């Protein structure tokens, strides 16, 4: 039995209404399946001027895992800050601080699942620099590691950056650094066998998604939405 013109028009209108819904569902599915690493490590200081002495630097390592707590962090210090010039401030209960060749580690019993790991260190003197990057490896109780080591602040896994104001002219910090860097002292930056991997080389986390992929997803959503609107308008005019 053939359809009447009115039935055909209604069928077209129903199809036009379903298309935008399908496009939206597809876009949501793409976003959910992408699963990027949204957490990060934030850094602040009670003194934000280059050359400042006895600066307390605080870190807030946000939890990314919903199944395991954070057990430790390994940090590579920026140039101009020597491991010997860094002391532990405070942190989660039971956590310990240990200096390494190029930075330090801090860790202990896992914090509660879903909670950030907050701790602080005291730096003898901030270097004469405007931007300090603290490459960080964040380890969980299940062995997973987040690598916040990329220097580009707009990357998927940026290292925490501390911005400093220029040193006061004639201050000690503007003339000399607090100590030799790892490269100047000749100390190898690679950790001994069996220790945590070095944050020195950028690696892509399996949970991350390149920025280009997000742009592609956004473009696909716009195309699908536009197609749905066009078809719906066309069917409406034919009706």
C-alpha cells in the first residue's frame, strides 16, 4: 500500500528530527571515549620575586585515578635550584622527603582515593629567572604514573610552572644563583637502576589525547549539527 503525500511528509519530518539527535549522541560518545588527562599539578609560592630567600613553594597534585590513591611524586628542579638548597615543609601524613641528583622525591602511604596530594618545600633562594618549571612524575598505589613533564603550558601534560617577578636591582639573586645546576656540577640526571623513571624526557600518557584530535572532534560535531539542520529545513519546506 503506497503512502499518501501527508504520510510521506510526516515521515520526512520525523527523520529530520532524529538526525540532529543522532549527531548529538555521536558527539557525546566521541567525547566520553576520548578520556583525556584532565588533572594536573599546581604550584604556588609565598614569595614570587626572583632572588627571594627562604621561599615556601606549595604543590597541589590533583588525583586522576578513581581506583588508587597517590603514593608519591618525583620532581626535577629547574636550573638555578640545587637539591641541597631544598628542604621539606609539610605534606600528607607519613610522607618522607629525599633529595636526588637532579631534584627530590616525596611520598609515603597512599592518600585517599580521589584526593589531591598537597605538600610544600622551602627553597633557600629563588634563582634569577621569570619562569620555573618543576617536571613531576605522579605515582599511584596501583603503579600507574602521570607524567607532568612537558614545558609547553598548553600541552596535554604540562609541568607545573611558577612565575616570578624580576629581581630587585643589586640584590644577591640578580648576581648569583643559589647553587650549581645538575648539568654544571657534572652530576648525571638519570636516576639509579630500580628508581622511578626520569621526568626529563616527555612521553605521551596513554590517557591523553592530542590537541589536534580535539579540534577534529569539534569540527565533526559542527558538521553533523549543520547537516541535521539543513535536512530538517529542507524537509520542512517540502512539507
